């Protein structure tokens, strides 16, 4: 993979994440796909300083998700998907990142509220 250009690496990671989302429950897949598509679309115009952290974090997400999907496929083990964000990490977020996190939380909360009504 080291011979790939940056756009090729981004595309590979993007497609890998969407493939991994197929292993999620349908409502999580839908939300995850929308979020990933939006984030990667925004990445196209990101400043150079954000490119490496973007790739590192999304690669970490893909790796963690792959492990969680593998574990969750074992019926003897139940797993909640995701990971907690350390408070120390949040203190390093930019205002834009905090806004994104808030929007994601609102979307998740609204989805759960709507689901519980039916």
C-alpha cells in the first residue's frame, strides 16, 4: 500500500470503512455511512496540517471497528460498538471538532428518541 498516492490511500480507507459498516446493525450502518461520507467529503478541502491526523484517526477507527465486528460475530460475546472519548482528548479538540461531536451526539440522541416512540 506504500506505493499508493494520497488520494488512492484515502479512497482505500473510505471504502474499507464502508465495507466494515456492513457488519453493523442497520441503524448504526446508516448513521455511520452518512457520517463517514460527510467527513471524507470535507477532507477533500482540508488544510495540509489536518491530513495526517485525519488519516491516523480514521485508520484507528477502521482497525477498532474490525476487531469489534469480529468479536460481535461470536454469539457468546455481546459487545457494544464504539469507544469512549477520554476527557483529555476532548480538551485538544478544535471548535469545529467539538461542533461535529455535538452534531453527531444530537443525531444519535434524536434517532434513539424516534426509535423508542414506535
